[in-house]
C-alpha cells in the first residue's frame, strides 16, 4: 500500500511529475498514485498544473514555470431537472439523427438510452447516479 508520505518524498526527489513518473519511482500502480495525488490536491497538500491528460503534480514550494495552470478541482453536482415530462416518458436533451443513441431522462431522474425513437436501455436511479459520478470524475465540465 502506498503512503502519502512516500508520494511527498518522491515529489521532493523528482520535482514536478506526472502520476506515472511518481508511480514508477515508487514501484506502484499509476492509478493508485493518481488517486492519492487527487486527494492530496483536494486537501491542498500539493499543487497541480496542466490538462487532465498532461497533469503534473508538485509540492507547494516547487516551481512549475512553463506548465499551464490546472483547472479547478471542484466536483460539480448534476443540475436539477424539472417535471417537464410525464413519468416514464424519456425527455431528450437535444435533437440528433435518427440512427444515433440519445441520453434522456425520465421524470423520476433515471437515465434512458434512446435508439431510433425507442428506449433501448433504462437505468435505475443508482445506475444513473453512478454514471454521472463516473463522467464527472473523468471529464472536465
């Protein structure tokens, strides 16, 4: 198990580094190191710069000149949806060609995948929340 102190020591030794570089120096999995780096960033123990795919982490006193600033690390909550549709009726967000898949929402905030005008997949409220969480974690809004 990777300790946050090991990550801090690696950043001190390596200087501003990617999660993969830190993980390689510690002999750890990049995903585990990335998880800890994101938590440490949220706690303001470290700082970051760069885009999601090119993010570099550093100690607060390390120079990150030449690296673009990181976007804010705040999680946005999904917008509340009104009761514009009848219960059980999918509500499309935008128009699209008939041969594409559309995400839609039921009146009770469950996600529906619509294909050729038919509900191809209806997700439970728990699945819908898990999908929203996954998207918010992996994509910048």
